[in-house]
């Protein structure tokens, strides 16, 4: 499923200290495929991956302590955005009753939702009433009556033989009744068809016009895949709605419907239905849904773990090299590059009042020096990188020229390397090294 695909993608990033544009492209391509396979609408996928890519190639990732984790964070942020951003609560009328109308295809879960909503609202000290305005299917009224009985709420239904076939009239009568009997919320269940059709839309639009609802909730079966977007658009054009309810999220839904519908219609997802029982229902939180899709907790800990293993493995290799005297300038360069991450540590520390001392030490670390060091090492032959001792005066001059530095700088680097190698050899043998100016570390 989508979660598994995305977490596999992020696993590939693990242990990468720095992400190249190729890494980012590869990741974005994988995310794109995973979303498309999960039935997310193509336009939504394009916009989404475009934003993720731009941000992943930007400063927030290149400066991050852990770039892979930062990419996961970006994907999470953007998921929340396409899911509607902030949680949207149900809107109540200033003058009760609040009228909530449910629309959607047959089998989407409207009648079940009516019961869930009523039970939930009753538990919040409201006095909801259900209205059977689905007069299309023979047993639809009975079904709502059963649901209402389970939820313990009043169900308004047409008298047998009276008003049958006229859901607009039933809905209007229901509002009058609710006012009389002091029901503060009226939930109108309507008919659906197996597919979108003009008559269904006209009937729903007529009911809407007659009862002027505060909320029109479009109930969408999360399992219908790519059709979700077309269906949602058809209902938006035909009746329009103020919010979306995703039903059957408990099933093997591929999740794509959920991801597409809010951004395609510009309407918020307000509730999620997660089962056949009356309590299988919750207000929809975009951030929680995003975490669920990403399995964020899992992914973050996975990456942390991978990172830790990577660092430990690296450290073990380096220690071995020191012990066996095979540490080279190339290894030295790799070590220094890891220090680049200190840039972000610096900015983190600047937010902590107690960390001034550490900050000063870090201030001594100069990134442009790292760049010069890199240039010097790259101007050396492989042989020289392995044994800088072989460097004579004329080679040092050529290296200085080739790297745009001076002989003094080349000499300083060679000296520092030899010092570091000596120091690390002491560590590898179990001793405590002294760092000039810092004392024992
Ligand atoms: P309606 O035609 O839109 O009124 O849909 P119903 O409420 O009658 O639901 C159709 C079928 O889907 C019924 O068998 C429900 O029990 C089932 N159903 C509704 N909501 C959910 C849900 O969230 N999860 C699952 N698994 N089944 C649901
Ligand atoms: Mg129904």
C-alpha cells in the first residue's frame, strides 16, 4: 500500500549525509509512482511532487542535520496541505436547527453516517433528528429507522402512502417538525444512484434549495479509486457541497481518493468513517491522516536507526584504519565533510540560552576552509593522498597552483593531517589524545 511504498522510498535515503539532485529526483520519482499506484489523481500528483522537489532541492534540506529526515518532513507537510491543512469543524447555524444534508452515490455510506453523526452529536448534548429523504430504494426508510433506533434518536419519515416519491416535501416538513420539537440539528439522508446521473443531481439540488442546509456533506467511499475525483466533481457541479466525508477508510482503501478530493474540489474533509459500527467515526485531522499515510513515527525512527548504524559503522572503519596506519587524506576529507553538518548544529545551539560556550567552539569552524582543503586534496595524485610524506617542494607548489591556494596552506594541511593521524593512532590504541587549545577530548 501507499504507506509501505513511501517508507521503502525513504529507506533508500537512509544514511545519506547529503542528498544530491539525483537522490532527490530518484526519491521524487518513487513518490510519484507510489501516489499514482494508490490512485491519486494525476494533476494532484504533479502539483504535489513538484512542490516536494522544489523544497527538497532547497536550503532547508541542504542545511539540515539529517537531510533524509528533512525530506520526510517536507512530504509530511505537503500531504497535510493537500489534505486541507487545518482541521475543519462542523458549522452550526446561529438559529437552530442546524441542517446537515448528506449526498453521495448509493452505497457510499450516507445512511450509516447519518446514524454515526447523530449518535456523536447526541453525546455532545445536541438533540439531532434524522430525516428519511431517500425514497428511492424500497427499504431505505426502514434502514434509517433501524440506524436511528440504534443511535437513540428521532427519525422523521413520511407516513406510508403520504409524500412518497416527494423527498423535497418530506425534507421541508421535517424542518418544521424539528423546530416544533426543539431538535437543534436535522440530518437529511438522501438517495443515491450507482452512478452519477442527472435526475439524482436534480433531486439533491432541489432538496438543497428547499431546506437551505448549513452543511452539505458529500460522502465518498474511499475504496472507489480513480473514480473518486470524477464523482466528486460531478456532485460539486450538480449540488455543490461544503465538506467531504471519507467512508470505508477501514477497508483496503488505497488512500488515493482521500488525497485527491480535497485538493481537487477545494472542499475540506470533515469526517472519516472507519467501519460499519456507529462508533467507527471521527472528525478528520489532516495531520493525523498524513502521519498515517507516511507511518511517520516508524519512518523517522527507522531513519534515525539507520543513521546511527551508518555512523557507527563509519567510526569503526576509521578506527581500524588508524590502528593499521592506512588512514589517508581522502579519509581525512570525508571526516571533514561530516563536520559540515555543524553548520546546522550552530543554528540550533543559537536558540539554546545555555549553550554559549559550545557555540564559540563551533564558531571556529570555517566552511570556506573546508572548501579549500577539498581543492587541495583533489589536486593531489592518489599516491600523494595516501602518503602525503612523498610531497616535495615542487609538487607542493603545483598543488597550490592547481587548487588556487598557497604553498603555506598546502603545508599546513599536510601537517594537520599528520598530527591528526598521530592523535587518532593514540586513540585507536586506547590513549587519551590532547588537542592543542582544547585539552583532552
Ligand atoms: P448509502 O447507500 O450511501 O446510504 O450507504 P449505506 O450507509 O447504506 O452503506 C452501504 C454499505 O456500506 C453498508 O453495508 C454499510 O454497512 C457499509 N459501510 C458504510 N460505512 C462504512 C465504513 O466506514 N466502513 C465499512 N467497512 N463499511 C461501511
Ligand atoms: Mg442510504
